[in-house]
C-alpha cells in the first residue's frame, strides 16, 4: 500500500506490528526512568525490560525499539507461544548500525525474565481473532500473571515499574500492581496521543525529517 501511495501510510495496528504503541512505550519509559532529559537520545541505555506473556505484535515492535534504544529485553512465554523465527530475525536486524544495541533474551520462566528488570510489561493473552482458543490460552498462561510476588521471587529491581497497552484483563496482572504506585499504564495511554501527533508531524509537516 505504502509503495503505491502518494501520501504517508502509518501502521496504526496490524497482526504483526504496532509501531505507534512502541513510540508511546519508549516515551513513557523516558519520562519515568531516564536519568536526564537533556542531550540527544532517549537516555534509556542499559535499562532492562521484562515481557511476561504472549509473544504478539506489541512485543515484536517493543523488542525492536528496545534493541535500537540500547535497552535489554527479556521475554517469558509458555512453550509454543514464543517469538517466531522470522520475527526474531527482524528484531535482531534492528541492531544493525547501532553502537550499543539492546539484547533480546527468551525463556519460558517468568522469574528469569524479571530478574534485574526496571520495567515489567504484559499484554492480553487472547488477541483479536483468537477467541476460539481462549480456554487453551488461559490454561497455558496460568502462572504468568504479573504480581509483586513474581517480581520479588525473580529479583526485579526495587523500583521496578509496570506497563500494559490496555485493555487489561485481571488474569494478566494483579490489581495491586495495575492500580498501584508502580503502574505507568495511564501515562502510557496518554502518550499514545502524543506518539500519533509526533508521527503525523514528522511525516506530514516535516516531510519525513525527524527532528529532536
């Protein structure tokens, strides 16, 4: 579509990608965790993100963005629900030309993924079009709920924060995490607006020139 269009085409969401969500997520991490807002870049180098849950479109772009931003990301998904090989290659290619790219790690153990995490992220376990597999998926993801206990058991950093792109279901994250002081979900949701505004400005107003 984009190849035959005379105007910019923005992927607002597809089965494999969700780039605007990643823009919002990196902005949210920058606001909450970057040591300084001064200087070029997002200031996220060296942070560690843990993804606990399904390997889906939100994860694929978040992992790509983390690699580019110098953020390590550890992914915990049940057997059979990990990152597909083709998508793993896309994520690995994001390191090309980056001085200090982030690393992608994969495991089936949530405790391993959250070890040393600055941010713990999850998403829906049953995406649109997967409703027929709901029972099977809920059974497979039992034990993958994000909780304070999981973070303590796995050794997340003391000041770890939580993110979720919404809508959220209770089996994915405990109420005390979702509504508690660690949660960034509502600033994250607001940043979806600014991610869209910035994208349109870059593509339409600035004709593709990315300005700090």
